[in-house]
């Protein structure tokens, strides 16, 4: 739950948790509307926006 989040963030910062498998898309800021469409359609887990 939420009480576990700080520990999980700390583990990710130490490299103990690999977050790469959760990133399904990497898109530019110009593609932000497409990223929202993917999210609303349930076609993405996490999208990284490059700006």
C-alpha cells in the first residue's frame, strides 16, 4: 500500500528494483496527446515523456 511506497522508492534509487519492465512507451513531449490516448485505452503501463 501507500505506506510501502517510500521504501520502494528508496529500493529503486539504490537499484534494487528494476523499473525498466514497467516502462512500456517512451515518447516526445510533442506526442503527449498520443500518450494520454494510450493510457485511456489501457495500452500502456508507464510512459516516459522526453522533453
